[in-house]
């Protein structure tokens, strides 16, 4: 009986040992991603997401990121969108995250981010909910950021790395804490900006316009400019200036220009659009527009310079008016005129003497 009891005890011990060994063997097969999930279980209030991203695979982390971003909240905080946008994320970036444009990489204390052993970014800044020490910049509310080279607890951590449409890193998120990471892509991201479009009217032809575009390029080169003249006509040329002649007077047009570079095409802006109205029709004569053949006619069907424009007018004969005749002034007439004048003088003298005597 004692032998049977001892055998049963020994069997139980062996069974327990086998189960324990199986458990250890199973534990030994835990993947790196699962280990990261265990690490994320150590929640901390200084984390952007207190307990980090959920999941144990790339797809799981992506889905978790979308969920947190859409809600915008975690652990009483409502600033998640603002924090991730500080790092470079946009609404469309997050909603469009897939296994093709998002990878699991490693963020290092020296500021580098590597994916599959290749450096894809550097000069990393990491956000957190604390501000204790030098080198911090304010992000949002109680969130501050500092370079990994000035403050980073571990030599490296796992990060979710997102790529833009040009295949360059535009932001990252630390998996175990959800901290947003702003990073400079390697090589540097090309930046193409259309800054201005101006126009002027031709002095001779009022329907002809000149256009001048301005643009800047950083870490890239400008290849061409695409003009849309607003009348169904477009042109792509390497020059910054061009001209275009319209065919309709008194009509409004909207003209735009887009810049094409070595890495981007069709880049435009609100300042690269102009609106204007072509001038009204100018008339050389009432109802006849400038340029019409009738503008060079002195009379319908008769061009300027034709002899018929100035017909010869017959000279007018002027008959002179005879001078007025003076009265006859012969000797008899003169004597009579003198006698009459003397008689009147005598009468006047008599009247004058009578008035003097009365006085």
C-alpha cells in the first residue's frame, strides 16, 4: 500500500513538472510584439496614451491608433488629435493607415528611427505629459516635447512609423506609451510651394495678357509650370512667364498655375490664382468695333484717302454791295444849308436874350 501511495505522489510530481515545463516552453515562444504588449501594461500618467497602443501585431497597433485618434481622448485627456497633429499626422493620414504605409520600427536615443535596419528619420522629438528639465517645448495643454538626445529613458523603443505619399516618414508613435514623435525624414522631405501668380494687360492688344509665376523648392528642383487660362486652354512650360490671348471681350476669367517638381506635381495655392475681366469692346464709330474694316472708310464702301471722300465744291461768286450815295453838295445847296443854319442860330439867340431880361 505504501508503495502504491509513493508511486501516486511521484506521478503527481512528474505531472506537475511536465505541466510547468510545458508552460515555460510555451512562454519561450512569445513574440517580440507580444513582449511589447506586456511592456505597455506598465501604465504611466505621463504617457500620451496612459497604457500605450493595444494589440500584438502591426494590424492591431494600426487599429488601436485609429481608435484612439478618432475618439481623441484617453485617461481624461481630450488632446490626442492636437498632439499627433503636432508630430505631423493629419486626419487623412490616420484614417488611411495600412500595413503598406505604416511599419514597426525602432526609435533610438540618438534621435534616429530605423525600419528593417535602415535609417528612415533622425532628429526625433518625443512628447509626454511632463515638463521637468531643460530643452522642453510646449505642445498642447500639459504636453511638452524634448529631443531624445536630451532625455530618453531607454537606448531604444519600438515605434509605429508612418510614411507619406512620397515614401518618406512624416510621423511616428511609440507603441508602449502612445507618445507622438516628430521626426525629420532621411533624406530630407522635398518641399515645393507655389507662392504667387501675377498678370498684366498688353498695351497694344487689350485681349493679350502676360502671367508671371513664383515658387520655392527645398530639397527638390522645379521642373515646370502648368497654366490653366480659364478658357479651356492649358499649357505646361519650364519658364515662369507666359502670355495668352483671349477671344472674348467683357468676360471674367480665373487663371491658375501649378508647380511641378522632381518629387511632386500639381502643387498650387490660393495665391497662385488670379481673376480678371477682359475689357469691353472699343468702337471707332458708333456700333463699329476697333479693327473693323469700316473704321478705315470715310463713307460706306469708300476708304479713307479716296478722292470721293473730299468732293470739289464750286466756288461761290460774291457780288459787291455798292456804297451809299452822299447827298448833293453843289454851291447852291451849300448856300441854302448855311442860310438855314444861320436862321436857326438867330432864333436861338433871341430866345436866350428874352430869358436873360426876365431874370
